[in-house]
């Protein structure tokens, strides 16, 4: 991964992301629904923000490059 491809997170989003175990983070990133491909894909070039106390990842589909998002609910 090059320096340019590191995800950008707001400070609250970075804290929530860091609290998720590494293996779970990997699973979350590789299980994102793409509306164009009509199946689960890996998200790339993503950023993270907190919305309504939940972590929202927004990025691109690794297959077709369309916009995708993954909401991770906080417990």
C-alpha cells in the first residue's frame, strides 16, 4: 500500500476504526455491497467519518470503481 492510498479518517472515526480488531476490519473491508456489480466486493480508496455514532466508510468498488459505502454500527 502506498502512502497515497492510506485511508483518511476524521479523529472520531479513526478511534472507532482502531477499536475494531484487525481481522474484523479486514472482513468488513472485503464485504461491501456494490450496487453496480450486484455482489460483495472489497472497498478501496476509502475514508471514514462518524454519522449518528456509527462509522461510515465511503470509497470505491475494487472491481468497477463505482462509489460504495459501508456503515459499521457502534455497539
